[in-house]
C-alpha cells in the first residue's frame, strides 16, 4: 500500500542533485569528497608544516571564538567561569565543555562553526585517546522533506553523506530517543543509528573512561554518555525506514574512514 512517505521518496527517485544542506552534504562517491580529505590531511600533517598551520589557524580561530564567547556568555552569565577557563588557557577541552552547556554560544555555533571546527581540528591529536569505536544513537525531530537528503544516499551504491556541523550522539539508545519525543505537527521523530566499525578520530567520546586513562568528563551531562561527531565525518547510509505504527524514522549509517 502506497503511503505519504513512499510517494515522497518516489518524487526524488531519479533526482541527481546531491544534498547540500546546512547540516549535511551529499557526494556521489568517495572520489568526489574533497573538504573532508583536506581537513584530515591537515590534521595528520607533522613537522614544521604542522607548526606553521597551528600558529596561523589558532590565532584567527581563537580571536573569532573569543568574540563569540564574550557576546554569548557575558560577565553576569552563570557559566562565565567556564568561559574564562577557555579564554585564559585556550584549552580545547574547556572549549568542548563550554559547547556542551547548550548556552547561546552553542546555538550560535550551529549557525557558524568554522572557527570552532578549526580550533578542534588543530587540536584533534589531544583527543586521540577519546577517538570512538562502536555504536551511538541520535534522536531528533525532523521534517519529512529533510529525510529526502538521507534517502538520496541509498538510491545508488557508493553515495556518501558528509557532516557539516557538530552532531551530538549518545551511546545509550533511550537517552537519544528522549530527545525526539513529542514532535510538532510539521515534524516526526527520528532515531539515527551511527556505527563506527573502526576507531574514528572525528567521533570524540566525552565521558571519562578509566580503561583508556581518561579521568574526566568533558560533558556537563555525563549520564548522556555523549559522543561528539565533528564536521567532515563521512557516512554510508545503510537504510532509511519509516514505521507506520510508531511514526518514527530509523536511519542507520556507517562511518567511512578516510585513509590515504
């Protein structure tokens, strides 16, 4: 029986335009991926080239982040002490903690994350022991039309989705589902299932993990067991399914590592 959702998909069955949206970008194949490869290549650069890159990027990205922090977290804000920790130390771990507070700073970075992304990437080696392998979940309220961007990647083998912003996920399925409850009329609940078959440098585990000598939590909400996925992370879309009974989408994706 044809439903609204199958009709929606059939409209775009032959659509050849890859999605280019605020949160994700589509690629016809791995060979068409450019930005993500360049960012990972820069992160893995060593020696003098790395030193020059850090000096150049850290200065410009810090100046912009400092302005955003001071605008979004003024002196009378309850989280000002966390802001000061980053501003004084330029500590990438403090920056992550600040991001997880979901202040106006968090929301502003959703619209303009270039400086934040640059700051995290030049310090990515410091998060190496937090690189994640396993499965995480993300619950969200999504418009039916936005599902088309994910469905696009299932139409032909080899298509890839690249994240364009930071994506908060949880190792706990129920925690993720809680964020997707009670959607408004123009949206529907969706559960994303992220599989990372191998260790992924751009999926950062925020909770402490004594087995890896990680002794502190980067999230103010450790019960959420958050894994933060950065921009320029690549995924193959395994399936996009809609349950007519529960009215939930389930979108299953698998990370594609960038190997040179």
